[in-house]
């Protein structure tokens, strides 16, 4: 039996037994697969970070895998690992969206900056920006520090107050075209499937704008061979593009068809059982590879006032909006799920004590969010935070270590 056949066997045995030792063996057996995928994008972000995200994709594959479909687990897992890394990079590049709280502060700073620039006739100081925008120095520093993370742009592009992204690539002042991070990833992945000579011919033809005769002279080959290479490259790239599109379609289909025992469709987040399984898995994985895990709890009390005045539908809508609020305030790779009837939990893979920053951000925004979504009701909000390994060394102890404290609303009698 080959190495990969043996790895496939581990998956089938784990799906039957749920043995944690088998899970360790599966992660170890497929780590090379994750590293190979992560290495494709290592020039865009740290390799170690991409491996961590890829391992999350591997765990998702293990959760969603259906052996009776006749597909090898390694093939299925590769698609979800690629998808997890691509989605992570798109988040980092603002292809999807930045956290709502950061977007709100950044828009406010830009608006105030423009106002002060017109009023003063000069660049406003930090103190003037902070005073007019009613923000802290820390918020200003964070917006500046993350500006380049959420925007993919050419060095020639100026500061644009319009944050809407057009569907077409935007031309720069020198006539070059700025492509999105998603397009850049696809181009790099497709080019990696070509031979060195093919890549060189394409770059000379499309980037340096040389004609076929000039390329032939530069490379010491015949113009006819250059023409042949260009035709072959076109066919190869078209095939690679179609394969990439098909792989993405399968990923979206698989994630969109998650089992009903995983997703709470009414609220739009994971069910409690799945959330706790993922918390256990992340803690277990962190203990094996020496990483960290953060966990935040959010609980709402007083929803009976909404139910009395407006009915159960109002409570359901409030909880669905709460789930969306929490998802918008964290990374895409973080896991938001239900806890009980009126609470939520968030698992932060790879995040230790730094999870307190996310906790404070959510805590700082919760008051205005509740008032927009529930008016002057008697709703109270409780939150708690914990992180592995300092707060606990199992999912259960981490959950209980996230002690709830009231952060909004009139104190309960």
C-alpha cells in the first residue's frame, strides 16, 4: 500500500470512529499537500501563515467529505485548501471586504481629512484629525497601518476618496492596468503551469511589447517557433483557466451545500455543536503544532421584550442581524456559531492574547449596533474572552474561561 493510499485509509477510519489520534495522523499525512499549495502563494504572504490557513481548509474538507461520492480525499481536500487560502488572501486584499468597524473609521478619517484640507489650506495634523473625527490616536494609527492590506494598487495610483471598486481593471496615469489581487493570483497560478521558455515568450510579447521577430532574435530561436509557442500558450492558459473556474465552482458548491447539522440557516452562522467541535479541533491542532487559539463569547439578554411587543419574528431577525454584525467584525477564517438560544461564540484560529483586540473592537461597537437594531429596548449584552494555552488547554476549559461580563444595557436586578 502506498503512502497516499494509507493516508486515505486514515480518513475513512477517522470518519467511522472520530478518534483524535487518527485526526493527528491525518493532519500529519496531509501536511505536505497543504505546504505545496501554500508555497504557490508564499510571495504574497508569509508561508507559515498560509500553511495555517490551509490547515483550516483541510479540517473543513474532513468535516464535509462524503466517501460515497467516489472522490479521493486528497483530491477533495486540495480544492478546499486552495479555496481557503484564496479566500484568506482576498480578505487581506479587500477583494471581499474589510471589517465594518475599520471601514467606518477609515471613511470618517477621509471625509474629515478632505474638510480640513479645504479649510486650512494645508495638511491637517494628527491632533486636528483626531479632534474633528472624534477618534483616538490608536484608531488613526491602525487605519494607516492597515491601509495597504485592504487595497491593491499600483505605486502610481493616487489617493482616491471613492471606495467603490469597479468591475473593470483601472488604468493608471502611465497607461498601465491595475489588476485585483484575485486576478493577480489567478495569473500567477496559470503562469506557473507553463514552461520557462513559454513564460519568457509571453512576457516579452505582452509586457515588453516585442514583435515575434524581435523575440526570436532575443532568444535565438526562429520566428515560426515563437508563433508556435504563442499559440500553444493561448491553448494552455485557456485550459488552465477553465480548470481553475471549475475548481472554484466545485468549492462554492461544496461550501454552499454544507450539511444541515452544521449551519443554522435562519440565523446565518454555524450551529453550537459544530462550533464546539471546531473549538476542540483548533485547540487540539494548536497543541500539536505550537500555535494559539482565541475564543470570544457574546450573549444577549432581555429579548423577551422584543418578543412581547413584536413577536418571535423580531427576535429571529435580531439574532440574524447579530450574526452578520459579528461576522463583519472578524476575519473570514474566524468561526462564528450559536451558543444556546441567545448567544454566539467566535473561534479565532492562530490568535492568542491578540484576540483581546478583536474583543475590545466588538465591545466598543456593540452599543450603537444594539440601539440601531433594537431601539430603546431593555436588551443587555454580555461578553467574555479567553485564549489557548493561557486560559485553558481544551475546548471545554477555554469555553468556560471566557467568563461573561455585562458590557451594555441597564444592570439586571
